[in-house]
């Protein structure tokens, strides 16, 4: 029991720091999480086949892992978020002892679905959807958001993805949508390089869904030249084919990739 009290005390410190409205120290949160992960493992609070734990211990461990997953998003630690979610999914589905549903469960499951979308793990995305209750798929905003985003990707309506960024049920979702947009913009940028020797800077920005200032930074990152004539010039023009590819053809390949994964799932 003294061990449980010790871990509970550390959790209270973690929860207090994490829930501060102002002055939260992510460094302190990270340090406390590291301590608690070791404590939970050493004290066997994490369930195994040979060791049973009480509902109180399960709830404590779940709460620590939930803060860890949220913290990972805050500090942009995608691998860390993935590790926390791998453990949390067990608590969400395998332990009837935890009769009280977590208030953070659907938000975190929705964030994990967005992670899978960003990493183009479509098969796993649909496997995770199938594990959710039908009512969650139909009416829970944390789940319907990634479902809608996947549909927009399939349709190629990337402007809807950008518009959705400011209308998501959790501010943490914006991080994953940003990652998704980076992937999409780089894909479009590769298409433009293959299709043209030069293109109007304003038209290029429109295709990439970028503002003028953002366009300059994106061009610099890809080593494009924006000349005084307000055209973007691409490198390696001599490597382009005699008949340039139509940009939409390359974008279609992205949709085909998703379609093939869908066929594999079916």
C-alpha cells in the first residue's frame, strides 16, 4: 500500500502541474512522466498475464499514460505519442474493471487516427475504426474529424483540409493536420517540379494553399528561385521530360495509393 501511495503522490504532482491554466512547465511534466513510467513498471502497475492489478491501480496507470500522450503532442514527439497510445488502447478495451469511461478516451483515439493518416497507414486506420462503437463513428466529433479528413484526401479536396484546421473539436488536432498538409504540399511541389520549368508565383502559391510570405519560405526550402518577374523557377530543368507530366496525374497517384490500401482492406 505504501508503494501505491508513493506513486499516487507523484501522480498528484504530475496532474497538478499539467492542469495549470498558466505557468505550466513542460520540462517538469516530462521529468515527472519519466519518473512515473519507471515506477509503474517496477511496481507492476502495468498489467501482465501473471499479475493482476486493482481497479485503482489501473485507473492510476491509465491517467498517467493519458497525460503522457497529451504531453507528447504538446512537445511534438510523434514516436512518444505512438508509444503511449499503444499502451492506452489496452486500458480502453481490455479491462471491464475500469467501469468509468475516460473523459479523454475519444479525443486520444481520434488523435491516433490522425497520426495514422499522416503516416499513410490506411490499413491500420480502418482496423482501428472497426474497433470503435457505431455510435462513436456516427456522432463523436473526435472520431468523425479524421474520417472526414480521409475522405477529403481521397477526393483531392485539400482546401477542405485547410478549412477544417480551424474547426476541430480539439486544438491538439491542429498539429496532425499541419503534418498532413506538409505531406500534401510536398507532394504537390514534386508534381510542379516535374511538370513545369517555371510557374507564376501567385498561381504556385494558390496550388499549394499558401500565403505570399509562406510561399517564399516554401520556395527556399525546396531551393526554388522566385525572380523579379514574379515567376518561380525550378532547378534541374534539363532533367524534365520532353512532354511534361500534368500535375494532376501525380496527385492522382496519391489517391491511387489510398485506393489500393482500401482494396487490400476489403
